[in-house]
């Protein structure tokens, strides 16, 4: 019932439900509150964001409700507005005049607890009207998007995305006048597309097209006024030769960086090992995936109950999706490489270009592509999952492998995206032993997960707690508050930037773990790849017998057969092979060179033959030239 005893109107019922949402949770993607003493710029930014955000349908703005400033966790109260009629008139007038298109919100004046409030409903603008922006600021500074519960200034990529409804060309469609179809397009990359496309769909019509017709249809060239064709950014990135990429897009590469330990510490005496890889995406992506998988520790699974099959600790499909995600969705306007950083306990995939989807929608069906044509090419070649499903696939496979769910960080301020994969089993025996130190706190399973996450990453936020435990904001806030009040966590930052680190008890537990030989550094990736050398007795019986039969004076062909069998079973270094075979490293080096020259072995780091962590794998029959 209303304050007059009448039945609540539809708008009063809506307001009551929105207020309940606020008190049980917080502001969110479609709900914002303001004190509303006047129509200030922050109100206009929220209306602009609601109008622009694709697929959200708009949102609700309430004037006359405020968050209590003395509360860590959200607690909202109705404060009312002094002159609701004037406020309503000012809001309607500014919405009609201050934007590049007139915005017509629906505004209701309501009474609650003896105080007046304004409930404002803003609809999403039509595609042909976007981007909506403040005329006084222009583009891109005057346009806003609704990201989570905040209004974010649009980046150039955001503006390009919003313009697409008007047929605006994306950056990947830019023509490169300094690029030649004859000199700068890789025939190998075109052939790779044809082979992959044929494997996916042997009857695909584009397989019968000429190279020029194919490139034009894929958006990799554009027809000029004189009838000739000129390559685009998309054409350079997907089909350009290495020389063209080096000349025209030197930062469109991948840097694979190995960092000893868990933290990025610049040490002039110990340089990080870095391998730079570049090339057209159709051939670069498989090379990057292979380099990562070769560098990861591997476990074993029984196949048919008899033979052991070598399997990566992180599922190979997850690695593939992480690499494709970084290269397909990166911002190619930004002159920075994609970085893949291998720490002792995790892999970080860092690419320029924040997610164009709100953080709370990552993993949901549907995709928002920064590079639509590049994405289409990779999907058609089956290098990428069904559109919009890549993140969900990674989450499911990591959890199935008893590994922590992937952790995503998207920053609009730095226009960057980071995907982190822990490379050891989540909540393994050492984690359980470590958690026993907190038994007096009676941790819930969700809180235990949060502490293990904090141990690995050094900090945890409300968003991270929600992500690893699949709970809502209110649930995560309550749990973090309990851990903070118990002294396990210490709060850092304020408001939306709040995060938590370990308190004295937490930090003491890490010191005890290290002193007992349970350092997390020993649980994940070994900082020294050579420490993973298998012993002869660790090999399958048939390989043990093959090596034992060599004897001390084996003929070269017998040694070649043994090396090929070992490198088919597991990617190995020269030192590892010498250890297994009981031979000198220089002797094994000569044998490896012969096999490389014959095309029966290939390098794990083909770009750097003398790489200190070089390894060798047997070339499959179908892959030989």
C-alpha cells in the first residue's frame, strides 16, 4: 500500500523493487542512483551510457537516493529531492539539447517515506543514432558506455563499435597504400587458409575462387577506383609476409617471456628469456600454441589401461583459446605486442585492447568483436571456437581438469586485457595442508578457495571472489567482510577500487609454508626446464628396451631410431636425450643435426636455433614437406 492507503501504482512497485535490489546488492549495469540536488554532468554521463550500451536495453536512474558514506558495504537510503518539478523539467530539457541526438527519458515523480524521488527510465538508442555523445565534448570524450556499475568514457574502439550500426568502417578495413599484393602477401598463409577451410568444409565454395577473389571476399583487400585491389589491415595481419609485418606493423607480434619465480622483478644480473614471434595469424597462432605447450610440464594418463599418454597440465584447448582470444580481440591500433608471460605458477596472456563486453558478461553467449573480419577468418578455419563460446569453454575445461577457473582483468583505463591461468591443480594436497592453519576460523569451501586464490595472486577483489565461486556481489561482499573482520584479510583501496591482501596471520602462514619446504614455487612450472629430465625407468617398457638395445657402440641409424621414438613420445632437449641415452651431449648434437637436415625432427624454437631451452620433436608423417 502507498502512504495514502491506496494500492501501489506500477511505478511505485517498480521503485520499491529497485530499492530492494540496491539494499541487497549494489548499483549495477542497469541501475544507478544519485542524490540529485541538481542536474549535474554525472547524471548526463549516466544517461549517455544507458543510451549507448549495446544490447542492454537502457537502464534506470533514481534521483533522491544516496549510498551511506560511512558504510564499507552498500547501504542505501532515500534522501529525497527538494524541488522535483524543476528537477524533472531541467532533466528533460538537457536530455533534448545537450546530446547530438535528442534523448527522451520517461520520468516519474514518486513519494516514499514522506520524501520525493524521481524515477527515470532511459531506453537504448537506435543503432543509427549511436554513438550518443555530449556535443560540448565531441568524440570520443563526450561518449560513454555502461561498464558494470560505472559510466566509462568511450575509447576509439568503442566509438568504432557504436558506429558500425551506421555502416562505419572498422580499423581492420583501413587500406594500406604501401603494401603490394604481389610482393607482400604470403602464398603459404593463403594455402593454410585453404587447407584448414577444406578440413572444416570440403564443399566450401570459396575453395574454388582465385587468390584475388578469396582475399577480396574475406575483406583482406578493397577495390580501388581504378579497378585494382589494395590490401587492408586485415589482409596484412592474416596473410602478410613476415617482411611486410616487420615493415608496416612491427608491434603486431607475440613476446613469450619466461620469468623465474612468481613476480616480475627486474634484475640486471638475470635477464628474462624472451622469444619474439611474428607472422600472418593463420601460421603464427599454431606456432605460438606449440611453443607454450612444449614449455609446460606434462602429466600422464593411461590409454587403454596399458600405455601412458603424455598430456599437458593445462588442457591444450585452453591454451589455444587463450592465444586466439589475445590475437583475435587485441587492439591493433595500439603499438604494443601481445605478451605471454610464464611464471613458475601461472601463465599470463596480456594484450592491448580492453574487452568490449562488460566484465560481468564475460563467458556468456554472444561475442562483441573489435576485429570482425579477422574473427570470421579464424572461425572459418576452426582456429577459434563457436562465436562467443571461447571463454566458457576455457572455464569448463579448467574446472574439469581440477584447475582454477581462468581469471580475467579488463582495464578501460589502460585499454588492456589480461587472462591468467594457474598451472597447477587447484586445492591440491599442499593447499589443503596450508588451509589447515585456518581451521579455527571455520572457513566455508568458498572462503577456502578465495584464500588459495589470494596465495597465488597476492590480492583478491569482489569481482575475483565472484568469478572463482560463481556468486553474486552481495554474497561476495559478505564473505570478504567476514574474512576482513577475522583479521585474515586487510582491505586496500576504496569504493569500486577496493581489494584485499593477506593480514598478519595470512602472511605468517606463507612464511611457515616456505620454511617447511612447501613453497608454492615448487608446485607449478619449474623455472628450469632442464629439471624435468625423465629417467630411463620413467619411460614406457618398449622405449626402455629400445634404449637398452643400443649398447655402447650403436650404429648411427639405430641411434636415430631411438631418438625419433623418444622425441615422438615427449619433446626433449639435447641434454635430456644425452641423459637418457647415456651419451655425450656433443655426440647427441651431431645425431640431432642429421635428423634435422633430413626433416625428421623440428625445433620447438625454430626462430632461435641456439635458444638455451631448445627442444626437439618428431615431425609427423603428414607434416613433412
